[in-house]
């Protein structure tokens, strides 16, 4: 990433604004909810067999909507079981939204929440330094491995926390099927922040798991996002979406002109998007990896 360009994650407010717009413009949460209702229950059936209490962890849980959807499915599978949930989330704003959501939801008395305002790396350090070794039945990392320095090592550490029938659920953009994969393969050196992995897809994680002969299952989640405004110079929503796509703060005004032109040209190609009724629809396909214990 050039010196003039800064990572979007350095500005919490701008990041959250662009992320909210991304959620409004994409079918991301809908495709995750379909997965949670249609496929996840069978995966959860074997978790914590015969236990009276389940230990859960969300790493990078955000504002908690997806967490609570998953817990409701887990509760349907194991109605008599209580749950301890460790929430690991570095954003104070997101943690606040999660707490508000919990306070507004009825019938959550079967879950005890512990709030950890930390990154995945800080939490790992916290566990190691305090010799905390409680085994987990279910850990999920949804759209967060972009923000760690070494995704493979992070996966292995959290996988090591799993109990015998535990599962680690990872959701990232698909390496083979999404426009993100093409965008990052083409502009990795110009766009990607060297301090964090950022340009990582399920393709990278699958290659890592296979190199360790780790067993996992994978599920594709087709998803799309309307990015039409990105091509209107000066459009505020378009600029926010461009920030989110490139993970660069104020990409439109800080990127070198040839890089900006290259990114916009690529986003319009069939490798990344399709045109529907005059709108540019970006391929946001996700993939779920369900990883077994070590």
C-alpha cells in the first residue's frame, strides 16, 4: 500500500459507515441467515453431545445479529442446555450495539455473555499469559481473518481450543467464485496492508488446512452487491463502497489515478460484476469452512 494511502480500519467511524452501506447494498446477511437456518442445524447437532453447558466463542462478532441467529438454532437443537459465550470484538461501537441487541431480545436467559474488547491476537495473548485452557464447543470467525497478521496461525490457535466434538466455523469471501478474489489477485501489492493479511480468501485458508491435513467441510453462499454509484465521480455512497471494496481510507482521493482507473475498470468486468437493468452488481460470493478439532 503506498504511503499516501491508509487502511480503512484505521478510521473506526468511516469503516462502520462503509460496512453499514455494504450490508444495505449486499445480500450478505441474507445468505448467511439462509445457511444458518438450512444447513447449520445439522452441523450443530453433534456439538456438545451429552453436555449440560456449552462453551461458545465469537471472534470478531461485530454487532451480534448473526451470533444470536446461530445461538437460536443451537438452542433449538439443545433446548435444555445453558451456554457461556465469549465475545471477542475490538470495536467499542460494535460491542455497544451487541449489548443493546442482547438487552432487547427476550428469552436469552440460557446464555451468559462475557465481553472482551480485544482483537483476536490480543485475546490469544490474554489466554496464553493467563494459562486459560477452557475447551470450546463452538467457535466462529465471520469475515474477520482479513484483520490478523497470520491467518493460518490464528486458525490453528483457535482450533486448538476446540473440545472433542467442537467445531470452528469460518466465513470469508470465496477465492474461486467471488469478485474479491480477482480484485485482490490483481491489485494485492498496491491495495493490501502489510500489517494485516487483508487480502485473504477461503482459497488461502483451504490451502493452509490441506497442508496440515486438517479435515473440514465447505459450503458456498452466493451473494451480490450493487456497486453502481462507485462509477459516479464524487458520489458519497460510491466513495464509501469503494473504500470498503479496496479497504483503503478515502480511496477516491488518495489512490494514484492509474490505480483508481485500474480498479474501476476491473470492477466493471465480468470477472467481478454483471450488469442488471443498468445497475452494476458485484459478485460477493462467500464460503463457509467448518473445521474439526486438531
